[in-house]
């Protein structure tokens, strides 16, 4: 058993320059129930060609999210730009 659980705050409502933040907690038996925590925060940007864009910073700590390396601990920070198709 185990698996992900999380929470998200996103007052986007189609408006640009609105903040969002997420937190995700993940455990699984294959890592002896060690917890991986992922936090992400950022802002929604103005739409381009009817696509919603967001700029974010993400931090991860815990077992690697890449299955073949899950026995190894990972700590990473990432800057991202994502959009909806």
C-alpha cells in the first residue's frame, strides 16, 4: 500500500499574476516507507494563444522519483515553465 497525498492552493480563475503552491507527500513499500516531499510555488502568467502558462520553483527531498534509483536519496531544486495543451 502507500502512495501519494497532497494539497494545492490555486486561486487562478483565469487571471494572470496569481500565485499558486502545492505540496505532495509520497511513500511506497519499495523504499521501506521513506517519505518523499515535493513542494512547488509560482505564479500564473498571461495566456499565449489560449494556453495557460505558469512559472514555478519546485523542491524535492526523499527517495528518487525515478523508479530504478529509488534506493538513493535525492534533493533537488528546479525552475519550471509549464503550460496547458
